[in-house]
């Protein structure tokens, strides 16, 4: 019996082969075949695990050029080059997971695993084993052989601790040890394993309030809070709406566009579900409308419960007496005009109509305030 194994180069081309000639004792092949089959199975399952663990986001996916978004990106980019923990703070749907993946992919650990563990999604009783793994023989049944924990799988790479605010207190202490001593023990084992992971944590809960309630360890908070990044809610960066909507519609492979009233309406909703909600609304609107130009009515129908944004009264920002009447008036005028222009995509004629003033009056006001007409 003769067997040949091809040798491939990195590009998959066959560049040679190894040949085996097995003369007799065919039965001696059977253990080898068995081993080959089991390795084959192991390879397939490892491959599928790796695929599941693949990240899909980098910084280019984080859309937004508002000052708030640029600051988030700047901080996140800088954090990529260090090994210090990052703490992502922000409401649901603001892009924390996206940023965590982007940071990993821009870091020197990019070619290693990105492993996430969600404290809110796993029952408390299973969380520790999930985290640290189990030692062989420590359990009966499926875990008899021992199982690698997320911490081990993430070795050399990044561990993403999602919803860290929901982590039970006993596990918080153990995590603190990992961060400080860089070591841990699998459940049921006395072996100490050295850990080499970069931790990125995220939460939508107020950790300082959780500390006051005794639900979160202050020392862990300080250890994690080295590079905090506040991801602002969508209502605080409404300037990003046009670009975000366009990117989302493109990603949905939709031919739809938003007309200017539709865009203006987007800017009047408070988006409690943030960008995830925006995505759902646009997807629904595009599904329901045959007209490729989505109108305000289409958007209104797609938004479940409309929550109007509370516009900050510009006059209320400065306490009375801290600025003169004319300075306050100027600030008010500027804000009003800039908002109207933004809602009308910079079209002065439309903005004037919206404000109920003549076009030339608006031009004069803009000139006086130094507001440039967008090209
Ligand atoms: N700046 C952005 N640009 C484009 N898409 C974004 C942006 N931020 C978030 N998204 C999209 O919004 C959705 C929600 O993002 P993500 O899952 O990262 O939010 P999250 O903060 O982790 O939310 P949660 O707290 O609910 O887990 C995803 O589909 C993501 O692609
Ligand atoms: Mg998330």
C-alpha cells in the first residue's frame, strides 16, 4: 500500500509530496487511521470555533464625524497601542462592542483571539467555570476531562467583558487578581496559570452608583477605569445622523434614500435604543416603502414610540448675569440658525422657509454671525 500526502505552500499550491510505502501488516494502519480521523474532527471543530470568534468590526465601521464621535475614535485608537484595560461606558446600542472589536483589531494582538464573555447572559452558577475553565477530574459528566475557560482561550489576545456591571461580587474579586497578579486557577485545580490577556470591559450601567449600592467593587472599578471611553448616546450627536443613515442603508443593500423632511424627523427623535434602534427603523421603513425616497411619514411609521428630544434651551445654559443680553441673544440666534441649516442639509433657502424668514434676512444674519454657507 502506498500513500501520498501533498505539501502545499502558503498560497495553497502543491509544491511537493511525501510518499509512504507500507508493505505488509495492513492492520498496523488502523490505529493511525483512527488517529487521523480524530485529528480531522478536532480540526473541524477548532475551525468552526475560530470562525465563531472572528471579529467583524474595525474603526472604519464606526461612522460619525461629530466632535463627540471623533473624540471617541481618537481615544479608542490611542488605547489600541497599549495593554492597559479599557472601560467602555455608554447606553445600549451606542457601539461599545463595535469599538471593542475595533480596538482589538488595531492592536498588536489583532492576530490572536478576541473572546467575549457577557456577565448578564450567563447564569451566575456557570460563570466562574466559563471564565476560568475547569480542571480534569474536578467534575463528573461532560466536564470530566476539564474544559478551557474564556481566559485561557483569550491567551495572547483580548478578553471582552461585556456588561461588567452585572458580574457577581465573588467573580469580581477573582478578576481583580487576574488584572493585578496576571494569574488564575481553573475551577477545582491548584495549578496557577499565568494569564496574558488585554481586558476591554463595557457596561451600560452606572458603575459608581453600583459601588455605592455595594454591588461593584471599588478597587476593581479603579483597576478597570484606566482608559475610560464615554460613548455618547445618539441624541447627543445628531450631526452624525445623515452619515449614519447613509451607511446603514448601504449596509442593508437598500436603494432607499431619505428626503430632507425624513432626515429632519430623525433629528427630532431621542433614540433611546441609539444606533441599533436607528438601524431597525431604517430597515423597517425600507421594507415597507415602495418609494425609494423615504418620507417623514415613512420614518414616523417605522419608529415605534416617538420620543421627542428635549431641546436644551440655549438661554438656560448660562446662569443669568453671567453674560450680557446681546451675547446671550447672539448665542441663541447662532444655535437656532445652525440647527435649521443642519436639518435642511445646509440649504439656506429651505432653512429660511423653515424659520419663517426671508432668504436675504437669513443671509445677512449668517454673515453677521460668521456662519459660513456650506459648499
Ligand atoms: N458609530 C457607529 N457607526 C455605525 N454603526 C454603529 C455605530 N455604533 C453602533 N453601530 C451599530 O449599532 C449596533 C449596535 O452596536 P453595538 O452592539 O456595538 O452596541 P453596544 O453598545 O454593545 O450595545 P449593548 O449595550 O446593547 O450591547 C450594531 O449593529 C453596530 O454595528
Ligand atoms: Mg454590546
